[in-house]
C-alpha cells in the first residue's frame, strides 16, 4: 500500500522550539554586532548566567558558538573576550553576501510587483525618519529588513538565511560607520529600488554590488578613526 505524505508540513525551524542556549546566543550576538559589547570586553560565564537567570551550561554552549563564528576568544585559564573586528573576516563576509544578493536582485527585478516596490519605498522612508531621530539600532534593523524583504518578495527567503549566517563581521563595521555613512545607505537603497522599478536586472545587481562594496572604504576610514576596534598583527594567533 503506498505511503502518503500529508500536505503543508511545517518547516523544521518552525517545529524546533528555541532553546535557552539559542536565546543567550542571540542576546550576546546582537550586542556584539551593535557594539554594546565592543572589542576587548571581558565575558564571564558566571556573570552572564546570573544576569539572565539561567544555569552556566547554556551560557557555555552559547560562548562556544560565538567563538566558532570568531566573535569571542576563549582561552584556558584566561579571560574570555570579544574579538577585534577582523578586516579579513569582513572581506570574506562581503564576497559571500555580494554573490548571493546579486542573484536575488536579478530575480527580484523580474518578478516584484508595483505593490512590492511601494512597500520597499515605505521602508526607505522609515529609514530616513530613524536617521533623523538618531536611532542607529532601528536604522540598522530597517537596513536588514530592506534586503530581507527583497529576498522574500522574490521567493528566495532561504537566501537571506544564508546571508544572515555569514554577514555578522560585516555588520560590526557597518554599524560602527552609521555615524557618518547612514545618509549614503539611504541613497543607495533608492538606487536599488529605482532599478527594480525599471525591471533592469543588471542595473539592480550593479546597484547592490556598489552598495555592499562601500565596506572597503568604510574599513579604511574606521581603521584611521577607530583603530582600537580592529585586529592587529599581535591579535592573530
């Protein structure tokens, strides 16, 4: 007798409950990315466990995951610290993200609707408002949402999952640059949207590539303005 498969099975991510380790990881990851925990910050399993009201084991597991991503350095008998920003890690994140999102832009130019375009325009306007309010955390969140929503509208949400898994090192530098680079982000988002409205796939991909490639000039400026945030030869094992 043939075996039948029920329709509309939930994605595994929807079936899997979020663990305490997941929650601790997300909390610390976000604070590393937005520089609430800047490079050099000492982290203690016992202190994090006490502050969050959990046992030390999920904190230890979250620390390990962060260390595997290169965001914290765990050394036996020495303090666990947040790592400096690595220019090499930022560059690697850029290449991965650009390759993935350029393909998304070509598809988005083909299938996004006028209603989708209008929703993206609304996001850009929300970014402008948060910029005027000086809310960098919300500005960064809206920046992410702009890129994520294009992936979703193009039917390629899985690509954003891959981007998100690989862009953390790039995010630290971009967040640090918002004090001087946010207006340009808005203008570049408008250029991307204009190309999508025209259904010009190559122009959309080129606008995205230009937008993301600003990371190198950002790094060059930040290494002069905020050298204490960056990895030096002495930091490399």
